[in-house]
C-alpha cells in the first residue's frame, strides 16, 4: 500500500510539473517593423499623399510608403548612414529622390512597389559640400517634355543638371563660375513660357545676406543673364522665396512649349527686408523676373511682416505671410509681373493659453484649385503638440484626411475628426532600454515562504488556505483539462491569468496597445518569459512593452519642467533599475519592488542644458520619486493623472540634479537594497569611478569632503593618458558585473585547470584619433584597464577607417570579444571584417591560482595572468554585440551579433575559443571539444536568430535571463525591434515536443492498478505456502 501511495504521488507530481516543448524555445516572439519619425523640415522632404499611399522620408534614413487605410508598411528602402536622404518628388507612378552629401545620387523608385528603376551618380560624394542644414543648396523639379518626364536638379549649391529620366542621360550641365565664392543657390524654377531656367540663391555680405539670380537657356543650359540684388536679409533660409506664376488649373509640373514668350515675366522673387536703414520693421518685397532679368522691385505698402512660409504652393504662386499683429495672410503672385497681393487671411493666429501655434498646409484639389488649411492644437484637452501635417482628398475646401506627426514621434491619420490609425515611430529612436522582471503571483509568494525568506505562521497559513477555497472549482477544471490534454503554460500559449490581452480596438495601432481599461496586476508567467521592456526615446517619451508580444503596456511623456515655457527636448542618457521596499496593495504584505531611475539631459531652446532624473514604477509608469525639502521633511512630487481611457494624461516630471551638462553617471553598488542611501553604500567596499577627460581616463574614489562635510565627493586617484592624438571615446564596463559566476575555471583534457581571471574592476576603454591632430592618426586604441589603480592590462591598436573607429566590444567575466574593419592599408594586411576573441586566465599556466576575484587591486598579483587570443574573419560588418545571459550562469555563453546585412546571428563560444589548435586536435584537445582553427567563421543559416526578418540598423543588443537556466532572452534595438529566445546549451531543463505525458501518466496509473490487483493475490499465495510447508 505504501508503494501505491508513492506511485500516486509521482503521478500527481508529474501532472503539476511546469514544462515547455523544446521546439518552442528559440522561436521568434515578436518583430516590430518601423520606419522612423517622418522628416518635415522643408517642403522638399515632408510626407505626401499619392492615391492610397503616404510617401515619406524619415529621421532613420528610410524611404517608405504606408497604406493610408490601415497604416501598414507597403514598402521601405533603407539607406546607408553616409547616403542620407535629402528630399524627394513624386510624379505619376515614380518617386524621384536625392541623397548623399549635397545630393550626390539621384534615384527613381516605383511608387507602388518600391522597386529601384535606376540610379545615377551626380557627383563624387567626397566632393559634396557640407552645409547647415544638410539639405541647403539641393533642389529637384520635374518637367514634361516630348521624350517624357525630365528632371532638373540642383546639387552642391552651385551645379544644375538637366537629365532625361527615361535613360538617365545628362542633356546639359551648368556649374556656377562663382562656385568658390560665397554664392549659394537654393531655388530653381524651369519656366517653359519664357524658355528659361531661373536659379535663385543668396550671398553673405558684411552684416546680412544679398540675393543672386541667374537665368539659363532651357534647351542648352547657357547663361542668359545674372544679377545681384543688393538687399538686406537677416535669415537666408526663411526670409525669401521663389514663386511660380499662378496658373490655376495647371499642374505643378511644367510642360515645354514651342511658342515660348521670351519677353514675358516668369517667376517672382519674394523676400523680407527692412524698409529703411533706420527701421527694424520688415516689409515684403517682390521682384518679377523675366528671361533677361530686367524689371523692378515692388512692395506692399502699409504692411509690416515678421515671417513668410512656403506651404508647398510656391510653384502655384501662393505662400503665407504673418504680420506683426498676428494676422496670417495668404498672398499670391499672378503671371503678369504685378506685385504679390493678399488673397485671403485666417485672422489672428497668435498662440494663447488655450491654443497652440497654428500650422498651415496646402495642396491642389481635384479641380486643380489650391487649398490651404490651418491646423491648431487645443492645450485644454491634451498636452500634445503638432509639428507637421499632410492633407489629401479635399472636397469643397474640406480636408478628408490629415496626417499628423507629433513632437513625441507619433504618426496619426485622421479622417475628418475620426482617428484611423496610429504608428508609434519614436520606438525607432530608442536611446535606453531596460528589461524588468515582473513580480511573481500572490500564490507563488505566499506558497509557504513569504517575501525575504520569512515563513508563514501556522494560523496565517490556515487563514490563507481557507480564503483560497473559493478558487477550488477553477482549480478542479484546470486540473482535469491538464490531465486530459497534457497542456501546460508555454511560450506560445495564450496569455495566462493575471494579464490582459492586447487592445482589440478597431483602430490599428503600431505597436499594438494593451488595453488600460481592462488591465490587471502584472505578474510573471511560470518561466518568466513575459517581462517588461522599458524604453526611452529621442523624442522624450517612455514606453513599456510586453516582451512576449511586443504590445505597449503603457506610455508616458517626459516633462520639460521649467523649459516648457521656452521649449526644448529631453535626451535620455542612461537608465538604472533600483529596488524599493513598500507595502503591497493586499494584506499589507511587504513587496520588494523595482523602480527605474532615468538620467537625462534637458536641452532648452535658450541653449541651457541641465541634468534631470526621472524615477518611476516600471509596472505602471507612476511617478514614485520623493525629495527632501529645506526643512528636512519628505515631499512627494508625484503628479499622476490618467484619462477616462486609463492612459496617462500628465507628463512625468523629473528632478533637476545638475545645472549643467552631464559627463557620466554611475549607480552605486547595492548595499542591502539601499541604492539611494550613499552613506550606507560607503560603509560597503570602497567605490571607484573612471571618467573620460579628453585624452585621459581619470580614476576617482568617493569619500566625504572636509570642506563639504554633508556631501560625498569623487577625489581623483589616478590618471592614464593614451597619447596626445588619441581621444577617449567611451568606457565599457564588464557585462557580468554583479551576476553569478557558475564556473571559476576551465578543465583541460590533461585534467589541469585554467582559472579565469575575474578581476571585478575591469573596464574597456576605446580611443579614437583626435580630429585636430596633424597629421591625422590612422589607428584606434582598445585598452582593458583596472579602474582601481589605472593599470592597463591589455592593449591593441586597430585601424581607423576614414578617421572613424567603428569598434564593437563586449567584456564578460574573463572573455573579451571585439570587432573592427580592416581596410587593408597596412603592410601584409587584408581588407575585411574581423572578430577577435580574447580569454584571460590567472597565472602564467595551468593550475596557477591567484584568486583574482578576491584579492585587492593594489596587489602585484593582479598583473599575473595569461592571455589567449585569436582573430576570425566574418563576411559582414558588426553593428552591435552582446553575450547571452542566464540566471545562474550555468549555460554556455554565446556571442550575439547584428550584421550590416540586417540580421541577428548567434556565434557559439566553441567557434570563438582562442585556444583552438592550428593543427589536427590531439585526443586531449578533442576531449575539451576543441576543433581545428579556421580563420573564417562560416555563415551558417541555422545560427541566424532573425530568420527571414530584416532587422534594420541595430544599435544595441540586450540579453536577459529567464527562470529556465537553459533559456536567455535576446532583444535587438534599432530602427526595428526584435525579440527571441535562445538555448545555448540545449534545452536540458525542458521536455521535448514528442514527450507523451499522457502515456506516462496512464502507464504509472496502470502499474498502480496492477499492483493493487496483484497484491492480494500474492498475499494469499504466501499464506497458502506457509500452511502447506
């Protein structure tokens, strides 16, 4: 009977064991394809509508087409960093773009598919002039001709080219004879009515800017006339325009004519300039231009303006002008050489407490008539700010669709007053990312052991179990279901109890939102695959994403503080996870909760820079910071206001920490959970910091100042200089600092041991050539430094390609891996991409142990270690690198890299072992699993974690442990977001997919029944044997 009870207990234990299938580990959890925040700095690059498409260029250097109906990406083209998109024009079924330095490359795309039709190099990118802004001196216009659509392109601010778009052939090319002077051309207007191409620009004078106009023959490109207009313009970027004559009903793309009138007026030059030298008031002037540039300057009497604006209707003779009294007027230019005149006005558009500044958009409706709309935002309802808009499908001067790009990077499409879809494109500009583990369920916490390892009392346990009887029916149903189907919680199963599903709203949302109204307390799943990804973006917004689905759990805007009055932006620098102990919401149970401390820099529009710290709850986004007032009392600065839909309305406000820019930031080591108590921290082992200081790294030690007894000061203790021509770029800390080290050595095949060099104070320093060095250095430096005393333990010089140090590096325990590009200029060098693996072991051989993790850094033994290193060639450049992470560090650490091929790869540590022999391995080496060295790492498709997904422009890879020791979470952050799971040592703690649990249970139960049936028979047999013996 005792055996039967044991078998029954075994069967019950089998039924309640948590398990997942092996094939479910390593699958792609989610992939979010993004394009970035659209650019809107000029009419040449702002988003435009084309039928049911939204065409845009973004800050992530992506050219994309979105479906205007649901917001999905139809196609996108990702440009290299050195090939920045400068602008585009859409004509018929083609999209014409200029990219590269000063518009060095012309490309033509198919609007519907994104296919590249042809590409033409206009000038050598190395000859491109650097301007501010980069789009200055670049323009593109299209002309209809007998041979099809022709392009007239302005590049470098001094070169005009007439190109046949069908063949890419250059018909003629004109370069300004003043290309070495200060004349910068910015506008071109081909006018077939006067058979001339008008080129307008500006030149720098002693105190202001003057205007310069040149006319070229339309057919040959020869100069017809050139004139300088001696005016006084304060801002050459915004204070003058070149307007085409208003020909209502015609297309903005001009057509060639055989009966061109060379005496007629063409476009008109419009600018703002003081009416007299004695007055600061600006008047609006215009100069109608003819082919011979003979005419006069006209003005609008009795009117004073402060600025003018192109609303994408300049080719049709319309623009906006704003008077000093706040009135916004629409002005137009007719084709008869007359001065510009007021067409209509929008009244006073001065910003107020209830309404923000107005934004204006313009287009031609279906009848070819120009329409201009005003867009404003009400500050009474929300703290959102509109920066740009695009309009489509007007009917009776009513805009049917409105595309908004907010200052927080949100892309919204409105159909009249109905929101159609939202894209959170600021997620393509993530600056900091932190993965936070969710708290366990109440059942896990109270299952016999309380928080902090405190056991429940007998009566507390009885009371809890009586209260849990209400869940008995649900438990019975769940138990029967598991028994019948053998199903358990797994990565691919539905969201477990304790989570709410992503929003089922009819509004498409990219990334999908989690419904705040139906949200429950966030708790982790059985294997902790579901965690929270806390991100801060370059557009001043926080997001919390569910790592199992990629859905947005909550989002919140970072407040500007006092800079709200003058404008500015928040630049996230670093995020830290800090613990805090508080009472739980139920039963007064103490909870050890995590908070996020986000360190940022606030850059105000008045050029002031401050360091601001935000402290919030990662589960909810709630402001949890407290400060101490002057009288010593604790004040709560929480400002947490939510709307009716459960979303945050109020911004998250921070605390001004430093009145000035930030050099670096560190988190103090945890002293019994008191991260913010510096005094308690300093009772622990001493704290050492390493700071960048130009060509040096300066080491500091924290301590109390004699002069400032209430404050702790970082005193400099050492300094290391890396050369006069080397500038310190970054300092990278050990990735394993504060984590578990499962093994302190590596056993060799001959049973000797190599002990890992585990100095906890190691950091990697990257140096680059100084920009002002002469002659410029061609090498970068990589140093491994002990931050306690400044000893350089490892150093290597790497080639600087084009003066840049594109080095990716990770240091984990005793393992250093870095990648670089070799341009092959050194003697005996070969051009290509390299990955170098370095391992450091204690002593100068096997079985030499110095206890590097425990000895003081001032001991001479810290320099007694051996280095093994080996270089490998890889087929593609590396953009980010990291090591896998598990909870206890038992699983093998592999290297995760992102390549310029837009894919994520895993490189097993076995392949990167620097001790791989360069001959056939011996039996002892084979026992160590060492394989013969191969200088080329194979491109194995089985090691591609991103599968067929294009994970673009990855800047950072983050790994996080799960509750399964075999499984690590891998997150790639770039233009796209991608998360997967990887088991580097195999799924040794999970069941295989073909494991038949039901068969096992039935077998055990069958054996138990057989024993129960045969046991009485055996007992009777033994009794009979005793009687008859």
